[in-house]
């Protein structure tokens, strides 16, 4: 993009204006990590005032429904001669590569290779198989037996062990609704920018996508790449699969993001596509009650695909990566599930690449699927053409954005490309997500910015769509672009700080703990909640993690960092949060503990 394009075209603009692999950490995680991971959920009762016709029976439910098996279930699965797929973390110096020089990044990759070799040495002599080696993050995907799993747990080398599970795809009038045509008129259509589509593959010969697929790759653990292998690169590697009806999914998603024709176009009609095929053919019980064979995607294949996107950023201007897939039900952000996934999304974020993920289609009014629930992800729920929440859409208070995805009918869905050089109307958060991924390419065309600066602009200018548990912005890209170029994106704010009950008595039958509450206006990359004495001495660190926008709470039971009930007295709590620009906000309060 040239400077003259920015100065002339945008001056006028201003005047106008789904089974993936999931994971559970096992006991090898450091105690400090376990103490900090899931400390700040929102009160379920806060959401109970406005039941939704979509799925009101699930409102206020407190237990997440995870496709990940527990550690004891994993051990049972590999008893005898069985095996299970896992993603294992190991010790290695690590920082997002966007924060490193080229030399530092190269040295870090060498350290990751050494750390992986040490981990694999720990399971030498046991039955295991290396499924995926990741070169930019300190994790490796393995298929392990009972002996190798036990060896990993006892090794002292593994820092985390999580299951590698398979998830399905999350099965278009809409462009003007989000102001895409207004940006086109101002001269911004995503030209020279790329949207990576991690899906079932893309029919690159489709007339809607002619000349747009600039890179093709495949990561398929079951050997479902076009050449029959588990990994493939180059022309034809990202071709749409052909073993299930769901194989049309990726071509449809790509068309929404960047397709173009004489009569209608996708959101970023000038952008290109990187087709990353991450699905595998499954049969039998793995397909559940759906079609058999079916298309499912292991999380390790998705991580490998995202790592490939990172490599592509050396030669292409990647704006976003789209993942319209997922599964499970999570009421809170879920970085504890699959640390490798969270880390690779952070890698892309450090380079200005947004990872945009569908929330799912079960109609949950207070929760979403994995991997959309990861804090680093841009989670997307769906609206219909009347700007109501789609009847099928999952939504939660920490949903990032909304976009058009249809109303669940054959006439109210999103029209886009499908294999066979055809078009079809589909509905789903899968269709909403590429609207946002394409919007990122438009925003990059206007003014490249950090992922969360762009997110703040989209959130601050979006049309607010009320739902049972939250009000989430539906994107307006023209207004967001105007805010971004004007440099008026709002800063992070911390409000609604309170505690109750106050006082509380840990050893009493009632009022045994106090709840500290606050609300974040935007995503915070480092939120901390500390309990301190009046002198400032730390009593207990309650929260230390990334958190999304919205209301949060944490419970303090009166215990100090040694696990003992603190002395009676008045204690100060300090809540601090930081955004991606380094802005720190802080609020304090006091609470009285009685014995």
C-alpha cells in the first residue's frame, strides 16, 4: 500500500464518516501455574436475567463440557496395548518471535530442537510415535503407550501433557451490512494481503477464487493429504477433500473471506488466500451420528498449519488465519486446555496476524467451543440479516466480535462458493468467522496495526447486539478503519471493582469467602489480582493471566500463599491489567477478614 493511497482515498473515507484436538494439563505442571490458571470466572447468576429462546435451558450451567479426556481417562485408554495422542510441552527458552531479532529467533529455534531431543530421549525404549514436530514452539505431538505416558509424567522433562483430540468443522447482503462496500469505494479491498484458511481445503480453480490461492499446504494426521501423506506443500496440496459432504466447507469459507465476481464478492475482494488443509478422513464411531466417513481435524494438525502460516509471513503479508471449526462447551477462557495452541496463536499475534475462530453452533447463550475460547483467539459469533443473534450461534460474555452468519434457513444464510464451480447458501458461525478474517485484510490495507489495536477499533465501532449474557459488537469495518487512522482507538479501562461479602469469616458456616469483581473494557495480556497487607507485603496472588473483555470475579477464601488462613484484619486487594501497547491500569480496594 502506497502513502498516496492512504492520504487521498482515506481522506474521503474520514469525511464519509469445528472435533479438534483439545488438551488437559497433568500433574507435571508447576504448582504456581496450577494456582493461577482458572481463578477468574464470571458469576453464572449474573447472566440469568434475560433467557434466550436459543438454549435457555443451559443458562447458568457451571460445568464446562470438554472433548478432552481427564488424565485418569487417558491412562485407562492406554492400559494394556492401547495408545493415545498427546501434545507435550518441554523446557526451552521462549518468547514470541515477533519480539525477537532474526538471530534471536534462530537461536530460539535451535534451543527448541535441543529441548525436543531431550524429551524424546526420556521416552526412548518405550512404544511411541512422533506425530508432529513444531519448530517455533516448545511442544511436540506424540502417540504414546502406557509405558511412554508414564515415562513422560515421571521424567521431569515434560512441562505439560494434553490430549490431541479431533474436532469437526462448525458448519452470505452481508458485505454491505458490515460496511465492506464502503471501504471498497474508498479504495481499500485487501489487495496484496492474504487470509489463511485452515479448513477442509479450497477449490482453487473455482471462478470465484481464480488466481487468489497463492499458497497451498496440507497437514493431515490420518494421511488424507491429496498425495496420501500426512504433510504436503505446493500446488494442489490445499485442494478440497472429497471423502465427505463436509469437504465443501473450506471453499465456502474462502469465498466469504476473499471471493470475487461480477455480481457479488467476499469481504476482502482484493485479498489472496493461503489454503491450508488440516482435516483427516475418519470412519465409524469417530463420526458419531453424522456422515460416515467424516472430516475431523486434530489440534496438532491445526497447530502445524498455524506454524506454516507463521513461516509464510516472511514472503506474504498475512492479515489473518481463519479457523471455522471447534467443539465442546466452555464458560470461561480456556488457555489451560492446550498450551501449545495458545502459544502458537501468540506467536502469530506478535507478528500482527489475527487468529479468527468460530464460537460454534450449539446455540449456547453463555459459552463457546474450543479453540475459540483461547484468550489469544479472536472469537466470532453470528448474527442474521436483521442484526439479531443467529438461532444456532454460541455466545458468551468473552466473545470478541459478531458478524453475519445467517438465520438458519435456506434463504437467510450466506451465499458463497462450493466445489464444482458452484455456489450454495450455508448458515453457521463458520460463515460469520471469515467475515471477520476478511475484515482484518481490509483493516491491514487501510493501516497495519497490532492485532488488539485493530480489535479495539472493531469493538468500539461495532453495532452492539444484545444477547442473554452479553452485548457483543457486530463489526462495521468502515467506521473501525476511520477510528484506526484517526488514532482514537480507546485505551483499556478497569471498572466495576467491588467485593462481597465484607467482612467475611473463613472458618464460619456462612460468608466463608469474599468475591472480588471487576470489568475489563478490552482484552488484557496480563491481569493480576493480589491480596496484600497494608504494608504492601504480598499475602496471595489470586490471578496472573490474560483475560478477555467483560466482567470477571475471583474468590478469596482468606488463605495466604502458604495455604493457611491469614490473621484477622483489613487487607488490600490490587487489580492491575495491561493492554498490548503496554498501558497499565490499576484499581485497589480493601476487605476485612474476621476470625
